[in-house]
């Protein structure tokens, strides 16, 4: 049992814009690191359920929830690792009695992780740390990295990328580190590529990265900053749940969140018809067969209300609406493409927004 994602690596901005959560909504969200579920909570839904089949991910989200509930803002960001802190052990001792037995047991067994800050402990997050500490210095020095991050326009970014950044070492080492072999073993799991037919995923990631570093404003891209520096210099421009202006709102509402440790398929079967109006599915369809995707969508169709919205990301496995569900689920393609083109997490293949019209009579 391990944490794979201690932070959410999907941009919350297109998610929040596309789902347009209101106080009338009952929201279903893949837990992952919890960040984007907290972002949706800021929109004040009537109910919010975070689900993950991995108990370690649920334990992570639960600890973040309790930290929001009990700590003040400065202690919270220090405890989770967004800022330096020397008293994480003491802060955990205050949080520990509020944790469920499962979460308490997990963190007691992974106590050393707390000292480093829990937002840095995921396998995928440590993959970026390896890149930052051992690969990037072989390509560019700190001054070059700082210059790229300091660009104030996409024109400046593109010029710097073409003239300075995109050298042979960048091209060669990037393709090795972000190739299927190392990505599968150091960042994800080899099983995550079960349904991937793309031959050269490193080239695909290289193309996405080139676009992101030249076409997406980098001065407001905290994802790139973290990958290259391991920190967030301006928390007011970081993820919404890390911003001081949102902290008291989260503190007031976080107790409403329901955590579910169960497989998606099993949990959907337990829900009543018409009980969900908005779905944040992260990139979960990436790891399903065509048959599993279709059966999952059938259950979502059953539990959703008319005109419900469903948002998800893909990496290397495109997911069109299954032909059997055409007319019942509508791909909002223009809106999806616009949101994807401006996403700060440019290392995904697509962002997809679907509207669930309901079953045909």
C-alpha cells in the first residue's frame, strides 16, 4: 500500500470551469491527492464524495482534511510541505486523534514521510524530484532554469526555448527519462500502459512539453515551477486549496466531504438513480478496457441526473463516447478543446467534457 500521487497533476482551472459546480450539485470526485476535490468544494456543492480504491490515497486525503480542520493556515502549509516547518511531528500529534483507525495506522507506519511534507511523498511526485535533482542539472544550470521560469510572455518563452532550452541534451535525456520504461517503473506502474498502443510515448510527451513551454504562460504555471524547483514561490498563485484566501472557506466546508475507499464499479452500483450531477474522473479511463469503460458509463448514466456533466483527462488512450451510448452522452468537443489548449498541465493527451442527457426512452 503506497501513495502514488501526493498532489493532483491535473489543472483544476478547466475542471472547475467545465463542471460549473453550484450549491444544487451532488459531486463525485476521484480522490487522488485530494487537491482537485478541495477545489470543487470551494464551489459549495450540496454534497461531495471523494473515492479511491487505494487506502493510502484515502489516508492522504483524510490527513489533509484534518489538517485543514484543526490547524491555522501557516501551520497547515508548513505541515503538508508547501513551506518549511520544524514541527511536523508535533502537529501530527494534534491531528492523529482525529484520524480514522485506517488512516492513523497508515501514517504511524509511514511516520518518516511526515517529516518531509506529505505533498512530496507520492511515487509520481518523487519521479519529478529525480528529474529535477539528477537529470535537469545535466541539461541546464540553475540560471537557465530561472530565466525560463521568469519569462513574461509566450513570445519570450518560445524564443528562449528555441534558442537556448531545446538543445541536444534536453532532447536526448528527456526522451530517455520520460520514455515508457522509466516512466512505468519510477513514476507509474508498468501495468498502467496495458491499453496503450502508442509506440513512442516519449516523443508524444516531448511534443506536449514543447507546446506547454512555448504556448502556455509560464509565469503563472505553478506545475512547471514545482517540477523544476520543487517548491511554490507564490502560494497565492498556486493550487486553490493552498491559497490563503480560500483557507477559511475550506475549513468551514471540509467536514462535508465523504471519503470512500472502494472500486469505482462497486461504489456506483451502490448509488441510487439520479443521485449525482457532476463527475470529476481524473484519468481513470486510461486504465480500463473498452468494455470496462462502457459498463462504467452505463452505471454513471443510471446514477446521474439529466444534463449531468462528466470531466476527465486522457494520456495515451483516447476515449470517445462508446457508440452504444451516442445520444445519451454528448461530447462537448469545442469546449473541451478550448479548455485543454490553455491547460497548465500540458502533459496530458486531452481534456474531455461530456454531458449526460440520460437514457433514451
